[in-house]
C-alpha cells in the first residue's frame, strides 16, 4: 500500500466526459448527471483501506446530498487483472453489501482516470453545473480524519458542496486527498 496524495488541478476546468458501465448494468456519462446542481466524481476501489475506511461517509454524503440535487459517482480504475478484489463482479458485490446510494462504475482502460489526473483512492473531484458544463470547484480530501469518523473536525467535501448549493465561492485552499495509488496496468 503506497500512500499517495492527490495532485492539484486548475479550479474552473471542465469535467472530462466518460462512458462507463455501472454495477447496476447502466452506462454512465456526464450527460447522465445533466440535471444535477453538482457532481462528485470519486476515484475509488474495493481493496484500498483508505476507501474502506470512508465508504460509509461517501454513502452518507450520497444520501444527504441527493435530496439537494447533487450526484455522486464512484469510478474504479484499478487494474482488475493484477488486483482481482477490484474486478467488476467484486464491485457488484461491494455495492450490494454496502448498499451504495451512488453510481459505481468501472474504468477498465484507465483512460478516464488519466483524463481526470486521478492518482489515488479515494480521489474526489466536485463539479458545479454552470450552464451546460460541469466546472471543477473542489479537488481534495473528504474530511480531516480518514481513519476515525468520530474524530472528524473538518468536513471539507461537504463544506464545498454547501458553498456550491448556496452559490458561494468554494475556498481555493484545498487539502489534497490521500490514499492508495491507483493500480496502473503494466505495459
């Protein structure tokens, strides 16, 4: 498990499009979320202990913010051949056992992770709908204590969503996400 921190991206940049199959059998793209006020894209997986530690928090955010017009999509870009716990079948199992309230999709070519510049799991990006585009407003950690939810004092991702929903600027001083490195395919 190699600890990796997310890399900064220019706020205001548009969300790259994608077309990925979800564990529910649907195919998702940016157009799937055209009616959302904001879209949270989280690069995640099944086996990373950092993701396992926060998956309930991600699911809780999905439940709370869906009612406010926010969508969440989890994208698994890990090499499933070398990491079979991240296979599509295992993703289906995880989604069911954890009762995910958000779309969970596989990026088998890893092209979507590369387009976003994702490097770790979890690696959250928050986009605000501006006209017909989704524009990056937040890219950083979920909160300030990945290990122990009872010790969380700063809910960075939720705070960013609240600012977006209130039509206020999101603080540009954003702490990077941290987690396992994305498991890239070997050439």
